[in-house]
C-alpha cells in the first residue's frame, strides 16, 4: 500500500490537529486518510498494564466502535494495543499514531495488528518520513498528535512517570476533555490515573459517559 503525505496547508489535513501548538508540518498516512478529519476519542495507557487495564480498554474501544466512533492510540505494547484490538473486534475504525517512518512497524509483534487496522478502514499515521527509526525522543512528541487528533482523551492505566501522563498534559494544553479510569490504590499502574482524578480529570466509569 502506498504511503500518502498530507501537508498542513492542504485540505485533507485534520482540522483539530492544525489548531494545536506546534502541529506537524506534514503527516504520512497508510490506510484511510479521510478518518483523520472525523470525530474520535483517544485511549492510552501504560505498556506493562494489568489484566484490569486490558479488560477496561478492550470494552471501552469495543463499545465506542460499535457506535461508529473512531478510536486513536499509539500502537505500543499494553493499553494502546488493546485499544486497537477492541476496535477491530467489531471491524471498527482506529487510528494508530507511530513514532517512526511508515516503512516499518514498531513493536514488530504488532505488524499483523497494523495490517488489520488498515483492512478495517483505519489508518497508521506518523510525522516522520520513511527510514526514520523509533528513537526514544520521538515518543513524547508523538503523544501530542494522539491527543491533537481526538476530541476526548481517556487514560486507562498509568504509573507515576508513565508516558500516558505526557499525553494527558498535551491534551489539557490543547483544551481537550481528559478522562481517567479509577484504579486499585495498591497498584503502581493506577498511581498516575488516580492522581489525574484528584487533580480534576473526569472520572470515567462507563463508556456511555463519553457519548
């Protein structure tokens, strides 16, 4: 499949993303570029998630996708992966924003998932040209695109220093509604989400609250 490029001054560039601070000057897209301009909800969280996080994420993505809502996440291990899986279970559309060139998929174990995302009418998106490796410093920058594409952001699980909290910070800067899933007070994976709720994020207990 051919990689398409959309520049910020072109009609197909997503409007919401164009309004954030420091939007990507161009986007590289594999799959259905039209969904980048549709309403969507981002679901993100930690890589080493718990079984609770897996269940919550799959059910959230599954139920939102049943109602034709596009999900957005980062194709990383953990919560991101289960957001995409929950979506394609009902052949829903999901956007995966990656931190490298589209000539590869990282992590490699998600290559088949990326293929299914495209087959279901979704898209793989990056601000990086072909040949760009998934360097550590690319991932925080990638998070501003995840939140920038979506109207609402859900943080499912996040440790005290989780990258998902960076996404939440970007979302707040961009004026997005931020939701957090309450978690076990004894779980390290819920320290970040419980703290977000204490700081004023919306406590999310049902997908209906997002509709």
